[in-house]
C-alpha cells in the first residue's frame, strides 16, 4: 500500500515533487482500476496542491459533493448530477494540499446494495460497504488516502474486510455539510489509509488539529478495556482470535487489560440505532422514494418500504435512549484509556452480493465516539480481520496514538 | 392576514375547494408582490394537494432545496441553481397537502445583508431577516403559512418586526436536510402564520405529530417564568411594556408569574453562540468564500474574512459550553411551565439597510429549545412588538398551547 507519511516525507525532503508523486499514483490507479472498479468518476489529471498533504491523491466517496466531478450517490437517480459547490470536507482536503483522485464507488445512498467494487484480496469476496471504493482503492495500493462515511459501520467494516486502517471520527469533528444524508444524527466522516500513523498525519492536516499527529502512546500502564459487545451477538472465531492476539501483544508491552461489562444503557442505545435511522432515512430520502422508487435498488427499496410507517413516537424514544447512552458512555470509557472490540463479524463475505453486517459498529456510531480499526491477522480464507480501538467522545487523539503503538507491535510480530 | 384554520375549515366543510382557496391566495400574492417583494421565484400556477393542509399555499425560504423551483440562497453565486430533489421539509409540506406558493426572499446565505423585501407595516422599515420574505408575505396577507430558518434569530425576529406569529421548533423536530447550512449545530426550521393556533395546526400536520394541535392551555395555576436576558443587554421600552402587559394579562387569567434569574451556565452558553457559529460558518461556506468572495455581499464577506482564523480550540470550548448550557437548561425550564421574554430588541429598524439584532434569540437557538412569538402591541412608531414563549427541549406542544391561550386574551384586549 502507499504510505501518506512516506510520500509527504519524500516531497518535503526534496527527494521528490508533489507532481511526481501524483503521476506515480495515477499510474497505479490506471493499472488496477479495471480489476478493482473503485472509482465512479475521475478528473482529467491530478493537479498538485500546496500544503502538508501536497502529493497525496485522496479518494472521495461518491455521496460527497464536488464542484468539478459529478456526484452520483451510487444511483441512476443522480446520473450526471453536478453539484455547484465542493463539500467542506473536500475544501479542507484541498486546503491541506491534497488532490482529489476521484469519486469512489458507494453502495446506493450508502445502504446495503453492493457497489461494483471488488475486494483486492479476493475478487469473489465483498469489499464491504458502503464506502467500498474508498477501502478497496487504498487496499489495492492505488491511492494513499480516502474519505468514507459511516452511519452504521460503513467506514470500519469495509476497512476491516479490505485490510486497511480507518478512523471514524467523533461526531462533529469533520463537517458533513454537502454529504448526502441518510440519517443525520448518525452520518459521520472517516478516513482510510495504510496505517494509523498515516491516518493521524492526514486527519491532523485536514481538521487543522496538529495534536492528532502526535507520537505513539506509551503502552506501559495503559488501561485497555475489552468488550465483546454481547448485545450484538457472536463474531466468527477469527475475530475472537484477533481480539485475544491484540490483547496479548498489548499486555506483553505492559498494558493492563480490563474485561468490561456493558452497562444496560449502552445495550439499550444499541437497540435505538434502528428506530433512529429508520425515521431519519424515511425523511432524508423522501423525494427519491416518492418520485423514483423503481430506480432504487432492492435492499434499499425494501428497507424504505418498511420505514414509511416510522413515526415520531419511536423516534423520540430512540433519541432519549441515545442521550442516556451518551451519558452512560462517559462512565464506560472513563474506566479505561481505550476500549478494543471486533471491527466486523468476520472476514469479508464470500460473495459480492452482500456487504456484510455492521452490528459491531452501530453502537459506537450512535454514541458519536471515535473508532479506529487496524488489520490484526488473516482469517481461515486468507482475508484480513481488523480490531477497532475506541475511546470516549472527542478522544480521537487517543485512539490514533494507541493504534499507532499497537500497529507497530502487530507489524513486528507478523 | 389569511388564516390556516379558516381555509382548511372551509375546505373540509365543503364550503370551498382547495383549488378555489389557492386561486384566491394567488390573487393576493399577485396584488401585493410588487410592493412587498417577498418572492424570489414562483411556480407557474398553484396545484392543490391532498391532505389536511389542502388549499394552503406555503412560502418556502429560498435556502431550502426545491426540485421544481430554483434555489438562489439570496446570492448571485447560486443564480439559476436548480437542486435535483425537494428537501424533506418540502416533501413533508406536500405530503400534508400544502402547495408551495414560491421561494421567499432570504438575506444572502441567511446572514445580515438585507433582502429586497419590505415590511408590510411600513415600506421604509426593515422586515427583519434572514427569513424576510416569509415573514412579510404572511404579514401582508399574501399567504397563510411560510417556512423560515433560524441560526441566531432569523425566524422569531422578522416575525416580531412584521407582526406575525412564528415558531422556531426544537432542534431536530424538523429535518434540515436540503437546507443550505450556515452553522449546522444551530440551523433550525420554523413556521410563520397569522396565529399560534395556525402554527399548531400546520406543524402538527407537517411533523405528523397530532398532539401539537391540541387546545389552548389552561392559564389558571400555570407557572410562567419571566426573563429579561440581562446577559444580552437592554431592550427598547416598548418591549418591556409588551413583556409586562403579557404578564399582567396572564396573571389576570390565573397564571403565576415567576421572575427568573439566569444561571451562569446559560449566560456562558449565550457567549458560546458566536465562536460556535464562526467555526461552522467558516467551513459551511468555504467553497463560496474561496471561489466567489467578491460576489458575497459586504456584511457576510466581512464576517467571513474575520472567521477565517476560527480554530478548533475555541470551537471545542464553545461546544463544551453549549453542552453545559443544555444541562443547566433542564433546571431553568423545570422551574416553570413556560418562560416568556422579548422576541426582538424593539420595533423593526427604521431602515431597510439593517435586519436588526438577534441578541434575544441566540441563546434559545443554541439550546435547541422551542420558541414561539406572538404580536402583543404596537410600539411608538406604530410597528408590531412580539413576545416569545419558550419552554424546555421537546416541549413544542407546550409553547403552542400556552401561546394559543395568551393570543386569545391579547386579541380580546386589543
């Protein structure tokens, strides 16, 4: 995979230029795109910017508005649709010096109907969704950085399936203005890259928060909570192996491993994700459903058929449970420095017909807390399995620093 | 002014038809539009819908996406801009049977540079802003209902200046998807109509929350807190007279008037409005500022020049103060059934060069609590002065019911 740190290091040291790095990236995109199908649209050529990310070509999920590339939302309803303005996240990317590599394939409106993208590790396996093109393009070494969005598990899950690092940021850290909404209380931006180290560098530059690019955390004495999210059901054995392996690696480095019970308020908040999303998706896609129902793919159409009765009472109750969950999360996360858990229920599904299951992601999305997944091992089918590092609201700096420390140890052992 | 209740009453009783009501409304729009300048664009003709609001022509602020009318945002940057989809609030309007009367003039991007609209009470006075066209069109009797948005005081202030009733809803009650963002933590939808009674009827239908159209509250024994918002500075004497008059009317009907101290956490939250908005506006309008700075009108351009240095630290602190303010608001509102306060600092400014001051609105917008203004008296220049009724988060039903009771008494006395 391409490394953000290496590229900007070469450019800033004068060993290379942003233009040369972009040209090299362009060659990699051109070489792999026919097999991977990561991009919905691409610019004529990559022009270098100015700033800390000069030379970095970044994929942008195709539900995010761009002023000079169409934004198709993964749907023929938006065929050829050309927004007037760049979304703020795209402006922030460009302000940091990065270039837009292209718009990456998304499932239709970021739901469950598969995108045309293939998993670089196995062309018959799913890359996950909904940020399929972003995860696959990074995993295939086509681009060093990509932007995705998560409403259930649409950043962390495809990253785990494709074997890349990814962060879903704290709610509100990055603006979702100009991102096609599915559920406005849940929709959150995230980044994908080869490593947590790259994520920290890129996110610090994009969010203009230098503290996000600090050094790796000291594991000695660090309290790492472990949750298996029993409320969400079981994971495949490979995920349990990965969770235990990461715990052992951390413990060997001096971390204190703390098994965590899930407070009832968090389990209740987990259950609130569905009614919250149902009501908001019903309204967010009201125009598309009313005027273009037949053009909506089957999984989303069936889902929208079902949520047309989602009413205010269940929505209000879901918002109350979310609020209580966020209150309870302070205590839950306060007991440790970070929490680790499964990033996905297993290896990527062995069919491109399913994008997998977000059950181990939904609670954290609803709580608005930062999650960062790193690849930990390969499962029985040879596909990557990630573990996510999670912390309390606003502690993006902490999950990045801890993930940086852990990924070094995982890498050293592999 | 046109009454929503009267129109839907006539239609449902078979005394009139939705088509006939819309035709009558169209005549009133045509007659007054040259003088008032409320509309940025209008459809070819008004087609009747089906539902509880059939026959109601509703103005839609021109920062709200519409699929069959351009959405100009009050700016030449969006001249001729045609969104693909209706915003969810427009879909909800239509689902309730209402018709879009047209797009109402907004200040550019809902900031402070005046719209071309005139105050129906005095052509040389400001209609307020930013929802200028919505307030003026209702006040001029052109339409019975209009939609506006409030980030500081952009619903309640123009309503007070124009002498109409208006509600800024609880944050999240109505979806802001498809509404051009200025500050996504603050932007909130509201309705304007001739009376609180009309607002309850319309909001119940649009939000599909029948409880919002309950009868007037019983004033006997009702606890009404009074706040003068000392943290925001002084109001004109006419506003103080209006506040006292409404208190006396309520007390005569048996309400208990409770002078309220403002907790320090609320005064601190008031101060957090500016840094919160500054950071978000900087990002929300990043594309327009970067690519079309010269086309941005002077007040907004100067504001955006100033907020380019708005950074993450002051933003994070503002979010913390907002959160603490919302916690403190529970106790503040818990002491009474509703709170009343000035809706604006005085009568409408006597120049169309200023849209007035949102200082008595900003705290409530930031707290996300419902506010409803009703006209209470005329000031020394013969212009209307409103008082707003405020309650805790989610108590939209309460402010409507109390406002309905109070407006009857104000009307009986006038």
